[in-house]
C-alpha cells in the first residue's frame, strides 16, 4: 500500500478548505444575481404602471368621469398579473384584483427559488396622487398665452406614484427580514380645454390660429399665390382637429371640408 507524504495530505486538506470557503462566499452571490434580475423586472414593471396611471389621469382629468380607484384597479390588473390570467388576456374596463388575495396569476419570474411569490398580494399595491405644476419658463408661458387666447384654463398635472411591497430574499441573515419596497412616480398633464366635440375644438383653436381671422376673399388670393410654388399647399384658416379618417372612426368629423 502506497503512503502519501505528509506534505501532500496537507495540501489536499488545504484545497478542500479553500473550496468550501469559496463555495460559502459565491453561493449567496449567485442567488443575489438571480434575485437582482427578478427585482429589476418588478422595478421596470412598476415604472410602466406609474406611466399608465399618469397618462390615464392626463387623458381624463375629471375624477367624476374616471375615478382614481378605477385607474388603480386597472393598473394593478394589467401590470401585476400574468397577461392571460383574466379573460384569456383580453383587457376589460372593469378589470380588478380586488378578489385576488393569493399569489394566483403571478408571473413565474416573480417567484423565489422555492416557487413562492415575491408579490403575495397584488391588491395591496398602492397608487398615490400628487399635484404638480406645468413647470416654468417657455412651456408655462406658451400654455398661458394659448389658453387665455382661447378663453380656457389649463390646470397643472398630477404625479402618479406606485408603491409595491415585496418579500425580501436578499437578506439571508435575519429570520424575518424587512420587506423590500420599490416605487416609481410619473408626472403628466393634459386637458381637453373644455371641448365638447370637434366643433368646440375648432372654435377654441380658431381664437389661437391667426390665419382663421383672415377674410375669405384674401385667403383665396393667398392660396393661389402659394399654389404657384406648392400646388398641394395648405388651406389657410382650415382647422381639422380630427386626424383620423372618417371611415375609420365612428363619430369622427368630416375632414373633407374645412370649418
């Protein structure tokens, strides 16, 4: 039986010890990389959710016509559930996660390495609103001139802040680690200037567009003069607020004629 020299046995024992130490250091790092991707995806989703909420409020500033709670429900459902979980993926205006108090419908990416959800209660995702101005400088001054000329008012925007609470899988030391809270906020402003339809939009725009006040006889002369250089030139004083073709949208204004 061959005997190994004492120095060789010592080297082998040292290699095993170094391997175990390296394994103890690298294993949590490998897990951390996996969870960083999961949390990063949730952060990106939260950002998109805040943009959706802010845009929804900007498009419909009236709380009476579109309640903040409705936007919150739609935001939760459309961004924090698997895409085909409700209605086979078809979006509906009354989508809600109010009845979902478990992890059903969660994306597989948002599960820990044991299959447990990082986001256990999508109905606990919060959406908070805050006021914001239109800024300062050229944008604010330009909006002030335009709205005053049209006899309208333009309110400030609103900030939509989405906050999501997640299970903390990065803390492997404490038995009950504090949850991870990620948040994103988006500011948006928008207003229909009180328009009640295409004709109302034309009337408001007519007070802002200087060419709408040029007498018809003069506009005809100017159009002919411009036609010498550009046969398909614009019609002076023509206001067409609806850019969608009439045959593609029910109720769209007839853009074949200027008003």
